[in-house]
C-alpha cells in the first residue's frame, strides 16, 4: 500500500509565516497537502492561506515543541528557528527536513564557512572575529566584508570594512571577516535532494544587487555565462548538498571571479529569493520541488520553459504604513508579466512586498521590461 502524504489526516508543519511559506502553501494546494504554519502573528503572509495557523514564537523551545508534537513532517521557511526543539522532536521520531543538524550549521556563518574548508569546497578566505579589539591587532587585509555569524538577513548583519575608520565601528559580536572578492558576477544555483538521494539542480541564474541596499533587485534566468561555468556551478551545488547529507531545497550563492573561478558565498536551506522565477519559467517551481524533496517524492523537471527576469518589489523610501500599490494595473495590462504580492498589510522602506516575473523568448527584452516594471510600480502608504 502506498504511503499517504496528502489529505486531512496528514499534517505538514511549516515554521515561519512569511512569503516563502505563502508560496509553498500555494504549491501544496495542488496536491491536497494541508499546511499548518506558525509565526508570531496571523497578520503574516501565511496567516490567511494556511489550513491552520498557530500564533507562536519559532525561536522559543516550548512553542516549537507544542507546535511540532502532532505533525507528520516539519519544514522551515527561515533558518532562525529553535534548533534545540527540532532536535528533540527528531529524537521523538518526527520527520524534520532540512535536518536540525543542517540548520544548526548553516544558521551560523562561521560554522558554515568552516564546513566548506573541511570539505574542500572553494570559498573566500576568512577569519573568525570573537573580540573586535583583539582582531584589530591582526585584521584580515583591508578591505574585507564583516558578517555576523547569526541573525543576518537581506543585507542586515553585513558591512564593508574599507578603512581603519570602518573597523572602529565594526560589529563587536561573534562574526567573520571575509576577504573582499573581485568578482565578475554573483550567481545562484538551487539544488533539491530527497531521502532516496535523488538530486536535481535548476539552471544557473545571475543576481543583480542594489548598490546601496545590499539585496537583490533583479534576477536573470538563465545566467549569461559559458556552458562550462554552468556545469561547474551545478556540480558544486550538488557537492554541497551531498556533503551536508541534506534533504530538501538548498540555494547555493556563488561568486564568479574575474579569472573565471567559482566560490561558494553562502547557502540557504530552503526556498529562496533566487528561485522565484521558477513559478513561471521552469517546469517545476522551487516550491513544488521543496515539497517533493521533503516528502521523498520523485523530483520534478527543472528545465527552463522560457527565459525570464525576476524583480523584487520593495517598499518606497520614506513611507511606512498601510500599503498602496501605484502602477499595478498599468503593469498588469502587459503580456508576459506575472505579479506576486505577499499579503503584507504594511509597507516599510525597502521591505520586500512582492515580486514580478517577466518571461520572454528574449532575455534582453525581459530585462528591459523588468526595469520598466520596477520604475512603474510604486509601493507607498
């Protein structure tokens, strides 16, 4: 008799109620998988879509234990969860993917970087900073990037140290100092792996970051690189997920250096901003693929249907409050543009409020349209 992973008697728990969980729910509905989500407030993007929503703190041991105790399987949409509780639930026989040991390693950028070194995975040289005053006596050669070991996201917890004055105001908490790489492009590969050990990678994509906000503005799929670079990147992503012995979806962010080498920057053990285009542009979206991986189902085709560009829709500067979307109808009137709003009632400066995917037979045309979309949609209060 086949294992049943759908319907009202199967409880699929998700820790985190943000937009990644929201899009996971949308994919899960196609397979009658009922998603039970937990986050601090039902106003979270998952609040109105989850089969059942629990208000609780995903970083609190007791809240996570209480949430997970009756679930058949548990996954996360953000790394910042209480790993101690997940380990206890795993010891009690619960299926948790990605595994708690993987979450513990990846949520600490120091442990993550050391893992790359130990497993011969190319990455930028780095040093640990436990005490900034001690570090100042023998710093990594300036300039470098300082990253908090835990808690950073969307550009937060990362700063450039370009001179001694910057060093004086550096983070005085556990962090890493990473050599500043003179890179040609920032790339990303999403790779999936199920319990049977089957793996599939998505075609390599290229990320264009905001020069001031330190977060992705545009994503181009496929990346404009040689076939050799694409093959090497996919092999590297597979090496990382297999070295971790991880089940689930892993986004592997890479630097392509000026001399043609690939370095792993960091990874995210979940669905990721660099895979949003897959909803329209690939045979299987990253959200459906994550479901397939953690449920130990056959992985879907990752082939590109059509080239595309993803643009993040951010809250406008100097506006905070109930969100108003200007230019939305003008954008919707055009062919090949798919808008995804995340259900966040309130906007803040530079907050991710949604994204749009522009698909076209011509990647250059899609890029041109994406920049028009970014200019046209204004999210204010």
